C-alpha cells in the first residue's frame, strides 16, 4: 500500500507532464472505483488546464482551471503510468490498453496518464477547489509532517496522558498526516522506542524528538523515490514504487543493524498490523 513517500513520488513524476497542461481527452472506462466516480467526469475534465498538482496526506490533488480539483487516491493497488511524454525522462510509447485501465488522461503535450487499479480500492473525485479541505476524505486529517502545524509542542500536547500504544498514536491520521505502518516502524526504531510503549508514558523530550525523526525518515524515503524517477528510461513508466532499504520493516529474524547491537528484529501484531522492532534498541 503506498504511503506518503510513494504518493509524493507519484506526484513528482506527474508534475512535469501535467502541470500547466490542458487535458485534451479524458477517458473514463467505468462508473466507479471504490466509490462512484463523479458525474460527467470526462466532460468536466476535458479542456481544463492543470494549474497545480499538490499532495495532502496520501491524496494527490490536481487544481484545474475550471475551479474544480481532481482528487486521486491510489488505494491499495492503484498505479499511475505515464507514456508518450515529450520530456526526456519518459521515452515510452503508449502501451496497448490493459485490463483495469479505468481512467486515461491525454494531455496537450502528448503525455498519456493511465490510472490502473486491479482491486479498485482507489478513488477519484471532483470537488470545488475552495472546498477541497472539507472533502470527507480530507476533513479529519491532521497536520502535514513537513508543515509548520506539525511541531514538538503540539505533538507533546496530543500524546500527553494517552494510554494508547505509541505505534497506534502515530498511525492515527489525526496525529500526523500520511504516516503509515512502514514509516512508523522505521521512526520508532530510529527513536529507540518500543512500539507497544504507552504514548503517555514517553517523556516530553522523547516525544519532541519524534518530530525531526519522522521528517528525516520520510525525507530519505522521498529521496529514494526521486532516484527511482530518474531510472524511468528503463522502466515501464509506472510511478511511485521503488526499492528502499528499511532497518526493521519486513526484516523479522534479521540481525539489528545498529552497530554493536546483538538484537534480532522481532515482529508483533498490534491492532491487526505487524510491528517490526529491535527488542534491545527499543525500550
Ligand atoms: Zn538493536
């Protein structure tokens, strides 16, 4: 499932081919993804220029010249493919249409953007740009991890007295937007905090220290995504999925990578999701 760095990588991949470009053709091949697609979607997209391509949490938002915003959520298995773009980093010919190509946008510059989603957990919607923040999918979301609203003072206040495990508190999208299972595991490893630790039991200094660590973990992952974008010449034009080395995530049974630590990466299940951690480094 794509997390914030993957979604940001997709956004950065789409930006040079979409921003400032008019959508000359919108092909909508079915009435719904996870939810019904907006009414007259193709008509409302056609002829509109993409003024800005931004990200909020794990959602990509394309602000259009019509005053509407196209909201895109990749869901579990949604994929964005770019083909035929005139820019140097994309040399792909338009591929033959594939099963599960649900929405295909052709831009004035010749780029074709295909949204393919076999499991259809993804979503798209068209909303008033001015009202976008109030969309049901966005309204309850907490501060962006790189935004000014996410800071040490507010995180300390939010976690104070909380009996919930720190892992769950950080996965809660009201705490910080876009942080998912992988990067919470990596954050807690780097912070030396056991994932089952009660959030309210952490010292304020420990909670405050999570802010720069979260930013660092996400920054490194976004950088890895950026490197993957530069390799598209050899790839199939799919955006967003890249190899990234994790310290604990998915490494159950492997030796801890902290120099001098003899611990073994361990997996436990919390709220139905796997937590990976080093029981020696993380207390
Ligand atoms: Zn360790």
